[in-house]
C-alpha cells in the first residue's frame, strides 16, 4: 500500500504529511456512504482533504482498485 501513497521522497511536489489520516477519511466516507462534506473535523479541514483526494485522483492511484 505504501508504494501507492503519494508523498514519498521520490514524488515531485508537495509531500503528503499524513497519508494514514487521509486513508481513514476515505474509508470513513466509503463505509458510511456519506458525502465528503459530512466528514468529521477529526480528519482535518474539508478543503485540505478534498485537495488530497484530487491529487490522488489526478495521479491515478485509485485506478488499480
């Protein structure tokens, strides 16, 4: 799983500071069938989480699943 995560030293651009928290947020929304804007503040600011999601989609991380 670590190979698919963004923010490694070899990746260009900004480093993902907490991939585990982002994956927890992703699983939280998927398991509950909720919208991203319903995400509890424990996962961080909504805008930050959505930016991370956009970066992962743009990098085609989810295409392997």
